[in-house]
C-alpha cells in the first residue's frame, strides 16, 4: 500500500500542476497525456488541495507538497472565489473565467462550496496560512447566509450566483449532505467555533437519523421538509426510468459509515452506541447486498423493487472511488469489531487484492475508473477528468496505512 501511495503521488504530481494559468489541470488520457480544454471545477481543485495538504503532513521532509498546495490555493483565492457575490464558482475555464450553466447563468452548489471548506481547512492545518482559514470561514458564513434552511435544517444544494437557493422539487440530497458533514468535520478540527459545532452536530444527526434507513442504506433526494423521493411503489419500468434519483448506492453507503465515525470523533462521540450501530448497519447492508462475494469489489447501483426483500443489482460495474472508500471502511470496521463473524479484516484483504488486480494500472500508474473485471473497455479511458482526481485513492490508502501501523504497534 505504501508503494501504491507513492506511485499515485509520483504520477499525479507535479503533472497536474498548471504552471501557465494556475491551479491544477483536470484531464489526462489513459497514458497520462494532457487532453482537451482543461476546464477546472471547484471540486477537483480543492480535492487536490486537500490531498497535497494531507500528504505534505505525512511526508514533512518533502517541501514540494507545500509548494504545489500553495499554488492551488492562489488560484482558488484569485480566480474561483466570486468577489462580487461571494462563494466559489462551480466551473471555470483553464484561465479562470466562470462558465455559464445550461440556462445561461453562473451557478454554484452546496457540494462545491462544501469541498472548498474541506480543502481550505486542511491546507490551513498544513501551512498555517491564516488567509486559508479566513477563506474557509467566509465560505462557511456564505453558506449559512444563503444555503442553510432555518425552517427545516440542513442545506439546499442548487444555488444561484448570488447564493439564492432553488427550493423547488427535491433540493436537498444525500451527496451534498454527507460531504458538508465531512467539510464541517475538517473545519471544526482546525477552528473549534461554536457555530461550526452546532451545524456539525445538526448535519451529523440528519445524515445518521434522517438520511439513513433502518435497513442500512441512504435515501437520496428530499423536499425541504425532508420528505423522501421514492419510486418503491411504482412499476419496475417507472423505477428504471428514474433510477438516477432513487436507488441503492453501495459505495456511498459504505463511505458514509466512515464519515459518520469521523464526525463522531470530532464531536467527542467515539463510543456513541447509536452512531456505531448505524455505521455498522451501513457497512453490513453493503456487504450483504452490494459486495461481489466471488471476485471482490462493490457494485454501483441496486434497487428493492416493490414486494421484494432482496436487492436487485441494476448496475454491476464497480467504479474506482467506491472501491477505495470501501477498503478504508472495512479496515475501520475490523479495528472496531475484530471478532465480528463478518470477518471485516478478511474482506479488507480481499478488497485490496481486487484493487491490485482490476483497478491499478501497473503499466502507466494510476487507477482505472472502473474495475476491469466488469468493464475491460475502461483500460483506455481517461485517467483524470473533472470528476476523477486523486482524493478518494490517497485518502483511502493513507487511512489504511495509519490503521495498519497501529495494528503493528498493538500487543
């Protein structure tokens, strides 16, 4: 794992550092040639900032990580922050000009600004740059003033340029919810402000008790009052036609187990029984329904059709980020429940074997975007694009290495 972490760092950095226009390049071919116009999305940019900051703390003797992180921070501060209305643009050109959305407007999102907080807080912890913490605080305050819902709690995801939320339909969702939780955890760790703690506690409860079902999976989309969007009572054809907005997502479920435990730790609730139970339930349900027991790996999408008690796998492909997050969570479960009959450590080692065989490109380095056992054609797919950076992989490997080191030290 240490070798693979180093391989990832060697192939990504400084290759993605855009020395001409700032920030990080986004798009590379399967053999790591730059490709396309290199549009820059806030999520990718700050995930690189977070990754470089955490790696720089792990390897403090290598000053290049601080240099690359500072380079990315400057682009965020100078080009991606909206000086007129506040908040971060979702997507800009390579040079830093905001890109219009489908309706001809400049759009922003909770998701993108949550990750901005996440990356900026990590960079502040690494660099001690007070400007980074100030920008993280301003982003938090901007979301509080615009995206936060004082009536029902939580945050709205779609935002106009001036921060006005779109509250129609189902404007709250699981993905922005779990990642604002993650961002608040990171921010509270470096800035223990009471307002941040209050919001962290609120999102912690929402994700744990509102977004998660008794079965152990996430609900996906919500009205402002947290009414859940569900097609469970519809026909199979209707379900399939709307599967993008209502399904079981094994990767997010097992990732959320980790994020809940991380948030609980920040709040001083490591041994909270309710949280441990939910994290375990999310993991166990994923292993029981979304895990390939023969080959290893987590499937992409499933559904409980009306009248069925068993999950039907609708997309048996295995995207890279879910495999990384599952690896990390399995080892965490093994640490907490070493004697559990589900044998988390055994599944962790099987998952690592799966990753080595079907996800790691041993010729060109980096990870394929999907396991080759189900998607052999992805061997020549892009190694990097605005939705595929180096964050899930590095976060997982660093978390696993830290826990394995602790295992070695234990009696």
